[in-house]
């Protein structure tokens, strides 16, 4: 490959200048190196002592000051190549949605070597200046310093300090390889560079290997379908959401219930601190308002083994007294969740819901009253409930999910008349929903089928409205949830 002291006999050099007699194209393919760069290589080879020294053993390591340094070249800088693998993983996760090959934005998937050659059209600066992270426009776009346009990733939270550090140390390592080519310091790969994997600067979660993988919350949405998840918005972020539940699929009205009118909820949520959100929402069902707060002190996305916290809310239902009893109600839920293998989200919820029976016509035949027959009463009891939620994330970028949730009121049959329950005699099978979701940047969209037309906490807590989903040509409802997030 390299004949020490004799560039013209070195195949490496022949490949670079495209000399006669090489197999295949000259390297790098397409655009060849600048004359000065070729000369650097030539001088380096010429300057080598012919086969002396303690056997530089086929020295592939320090060789090849190919400017794209990284690009997985066998002769490239091993450290830069290792870091590039991690940077690619990070970019696949956070940037590829908009920076794919063939798109109009700079390509950030696959080989990243071109970034050392290409310049930003907007800022006229090189994306990567090997060895100099501070002059690399790619880094500027991540920190927001001296940039044209938006900070990256666009529409998403900025990268964590540890992730930016990874990009910086990759660029720094690229410089070590081209520096090595200048002749000096050939045999010194490791010095400088304190925080090896770039993880050093980060908040030190236990996953010591796949550093960029950290930071994925167990669930993408702040609610699964009805159940709150341990996902919070993050400090100074807004979320607007719209939830819809259509009419019964098997209804006479047709169109799978879409013509039958919908239960709708509009909500605003705000992240006061990381892990602490407040929300207000309004639904047309019983003209209900819900004012809630979610506090998740332990978060897997911040390096813990799981996420744990709670949700509490008060509700006010202001429809007519003739159809809405117990206008004030409240809810407490504990949430415990974990994301497994980055693909499988699970959550367990235990909740207590106060005054869940909103029917204004509760009649009961009191056992110690033989005279009057059934009398009107108000049922002020609460409901204990256990919920499970789960999502499996699909696709390379884990943006598509299969979602499921189930909420079981316990004990199921204690109500005189279960709030909102269409079938007085059936035993309550709880509330279920199954569907699919897609998460793109700051949008989250879900469609599903469910036996529960209610959306707000105190209204779904007593269980679903329909039982056997296969009776009546489709005894369930279509629904969708849509949310959009903004960071201030
Ligand atoms: C939601 C889409 C989206 C995501 C996600 C995204 N970008 Fe961008 N990026 C853009 C758009 C659009 C532009 C051009 C406008 C601008 O610069 O603000 C851009 C521009 C850039 C530029 C400057 C290009 C130039 O020619 O000046 C860099 C560098 C960049 N992005 C890096 C990244 C990195 C790194 C990530 C992931 C951490 C990322 N982007 C994630 C949409 C996105």
C-alpha cells in the first residue's frame, strides 16, 4: 500500500492521483483531492524511513490524511470512525426525518465525510472543519450560535449537552487524523480528549454504551389514549390537543359512527418545569372542564431505570342538574412506566376517582324501607381503577406505534347505575382502546377503536359504554387524538 520513502511505488498514492495501472477509479471517487493535499501525502510517504524503525506493522492506523477523514475508510482515523458511528446513530434518530438522502436539506444519513467538504449555502461556512468544532457550522446549528435559520433539530428540543459534546469530539478527532498526516506526532493517537465517549459531560445515566440513545421517554404522547402517561412537556413548552370520539360504529346513522356526532375535548397544557405540567381542557360531554396537573419526579428519559409520578385533577360538569349529578369531581392517579429495548413502552396506573356517578336519575330500592319502593338518591361514591398502557414502536426511527390501553374499575359492580353506562345489566368490562400512532417532531397523531366515548378522567373512570364489541354490528367507537407541541 505504502512503500516508505517512495511515493511513486505506493499504491495508496497511485489511487489518489489516479495513476495508470490502478484497479478501479481514483480515490476519493468523483472529485479528486486538491493538488496541495496530494502533495501532503506524497511528502509524507517520501519522508518515511524505508523499512527501519520498530516495525510499523503495516501501519494502517496513522495513515491516510484523506480529508473526509472518517468515512469508514480502512485507513482512516480509528477514533474518528468509532465516534462517527455514534454520531450517525444520533442523526438517524434526531435528524433523518428532514435530512434524508435525496431531500432538499443537507444529507445527514449514511457517510458523513461529505460534511468536511460541503458548505452551508446560507452561511457560506463549512459544516465540519476537521479538528475545529468551534468553526464547524454543524455545531453552530446545534447550539444556535451565529447561525442563519433555526437551531437544529428543527421543531424539537435542542440536543443534550452530552450529544453536542459527542458531535464536537467526533470533529475534534477528525482533526487528529489530518494532523497526523503532516508528518509529526504520527504515533500518538490517544492524548487530548478527556471525555471519551462524549458521555462524560452528559448527566451520567447508566447506559454507558449507546450514549445518544438516552433521552427517549417511555411514551411519546402526554396521554396514551385516555390514560395520562409519564411523559411531560418539559420546561416552558406548550401543547395543544384535540381528542375526538365518534358515534357507535354499528349505528343506524351509518358511516361507522362518523355521522353521529362526536365527543370532543380541546386542551392546553404547559410545562412549568421538567417533569411538571398543568393542563386545562374542555369537553362537550356534560359540558365538562378539567383542570389537571402532572408531576413526574423520576424520569427514564433523564437516565433513571423507570418513570414514576402522578396526575391529579378537578372536574366541573356544568350541564343541567336534571342530567348531571355530582358536578364537582376529582381524580388522583399514580403512574409507573418503563421503556424496554427502546421499542416497547409499558405503564401501570392506579387511580382513585371521586364521585364518578354523574347520572341524575339514580333510583334505589333501599332495603330498610318497605313502604316507598325505589327512591331517587345521589350516588357520591368514588371508583378505584387500575390501568395498563402499552405501545410497541415500529420502523427504523420508531415513529410508528401500536397502542393499547385498558382501564378496569374495581370492584366493577358497586354502582347503582354506572355513570354513563348504556347497559345497566351487563357487568362492566372496563374501558379499552387499541390503535396506532405516529410521532413526527412535535406532532403526535393517533387513531383507534374503543368502547369508551368519554375523554375526561372522571368520565372514563367508571368504565366503557359498550360491552361485547361484536354485538349490534360493531359495538364500539372510532376516535382520534391529535397534539402539537411548541417550545418557548
Ligand atoms: C423537522 C425537520 C428538521 C429536523 C428534524 C432537523 N432539521 Fe436541520 N434543517 C431543516 C431545515 C428546513 C433547514 C433549512 C432551514 C434552516 O437552516 O433553518 C435545516 C438546516 C440545517 C443545517 C444547515 C444547512 C445549511 O445549508 O445551512 C444543518 C447543519 C442542520 N439542519 C443540521 C441538523 C441536525 C444535525 C439535525 C438533528 C440533530 C437536524 N438538522 C434536524 C429541517 C430539519
